[in-house]
C-alpha cells in the first residue's frame, strides 16, 4: 500500500513539474515577438467568438499559435474580447494582442470640418470618410454643422456623426447668444448664424472678422443692402459655395433671395457653416462707424465710412490689380479653404 502511494505521489510530482514547465514555456511564447513584419490593421467584426477572432488574426499574419491565443483568451474569459478596428505594431507579441483586444483599444479616426465649408462640401467629404457606415438619410440644413474635429471608430454611422455636428452647433448657439452685445440688429440665434456665415466667407484674416461684422451690422441698421459677394456665389453655385471663375458685373443681378446686391436685409439662411470666431464677431462687433470695405490686394481689406472714401479705395485696388500701384504689406492669413 505504501509502495502504491509512493508511486502515486511520484506521478503527481512529475505531472506537476511537467505542467509547471509547460506554463513557463507558454508564458515565454506569449511574450516573444510575433510574426507580423509591419504595422497591420485588422477589423474584428461584432459578434465574433474567440475561434473566429483567432482565425482572423491568423489570416492577417498577426498571430501564428492560434491554440495558445485561444487558451490564454479563455483563461481571461471574464474580461472578454472586444470587436472593432485594431492597429497592431510590427512583431506585436501574443500577450500584447490579447491585451489590446481585452481593453478595446481600437483605432480612432478623425473627421475635420474647416470653417466656411458648405453642407454640400461637407457631405462630399463625409461620403469619402474611411470607416463610416451608411448613407445620409436627410441632408442637414446649411449652417447647422459645427466646424471642428470629430473622433469616431470604425463602423460608426454617417448619420450619427451628422447628429453630433448638429448638436455641437446648437450648443454653440445656446452658449454664445446670451452673451451678445446690446442693441444688435439681429433678433435671434438664426439671424446671428446667417450673418456669421457671411462674415466667415468674407475674410481669411481673424483680426478682421469683428470689423467686417460691424460693417454689416451698421448697414442693417441703416437698411442698406449688404452687397456681399459670397452670397451671390452661393446663389449662382446652387448652394455649393464655390465658382471656378470670378464674379462678373452681370452676376450681381442674379435673381435669388440670397443675392444681397438685389435684396435688402439678410438672406433667408446661412451660406456656409461658420466657426465660433465668426459667430463671436457678430455678437461682439468692433466699435466702428464704417459702412464699406473692399479688398486691398494683399489678402485683407480696407474700410471706409463714406461712399467717396470707399470709391477711392476701390480705385487703389484697381491700380494694384493692373500693376500700376504696389500692394500694401502682406497680411498674415489663415490656411485657405
């Protein structure tokens, strides 16, 4: 009896030693460099079980011991493996692969809306955005999308991202409208948004925004037509917001409620999606009595209180364009739209 017990103990000891040796070997294999030679992106679909995930990773060349992946994943089953798009570095270890999947450290994409783009332009970019799914059920209203950078994951919907853009613009309006200066000739948030969209398209120089806003607000007070070229471009381009040619004199007579050379007051809606700075410029305009501005030939504008002074400024611009007068010193501008 004692002999059989001794043998049993020996067998248990050998088995324990073998198991311990296997665990040491397996742990070493988990931590050693993996087979993938370069950074590789893999999409783990929703609902995939451990075996399907192992197969996907194996086919992508990220792992070469699927059985060891499954063994380790099952030992950590309570944590789970999360679906999504993953970027694995070259020679990533099996342990690091499992850790990424457990933590759900998926690839984060970014989608940036530049200030002054139209809905037409933004939707064109959104349709090309990598990793988003679905179409756009209903195009959003012009001016309703907040220009900024949005982060998303593979598989997020385009409609969902549009909803986030719209919510961000509504929040901006709710935040800034109560802070407005007194006695503005814009009576609600929509009118402020419309004028901000015109200011956004009129200048590429941040320091000019509040001055240009003051000119338009002064003209509204005096019931003068705004006479803004970008509103005509918006009308002629059918909302696309860009022309492949300069505006001509005949264009200023184009029949449209958006043509502020032909109609008094604000157009019926925004002409682009303005940023925070242009909205703040409208709500907090510069202290100025100016009623006119024109390009100065260097990327900026020159302002005037009277039509006579404005006419002289226009004359100087014509001289600059014809090369008979030097342009003013070049002004620093933000990146072109």
